[in-house]
C-alpha cells in the first residue's frame, strides 16, 4: 500500500513525542469512526421479572426504569 508506506515514512521523520500523538490519534479514529461488526444479541435477562407479572404491567416497569435513570443520571 503506497498510502501506508507514505504514512510510515512521514511518521518516522517526526520526533518520538509527535509519533506518540500520531499513534494516539490513529487509535482514536479507529475506535470512534470504524464500525465493528455487531455481535449476537444476548437475551440472558429474558424472563428476569416474570415473578412481578401480577404486580406490574410492562408500561409501569418502563416508567419506573425511566424514573430510576433520571434519579441516578445526576449522581
């Protein structure tokens, strides 16, 4: 790859401190801009609240979760 070779050549000409910054930036771009393939969804939580089925509806639980998130987001 010509582009990769050029990048390596330019990076080698930089002082060590700047080479470190280039590596950090490249990792940042990789971690924030490159899509990774999505893994298979885990459903190990499924059925965890089945014992509360007679006490709460799913909508009531959604409202309770929303309130819990609001309460704990500021902490």
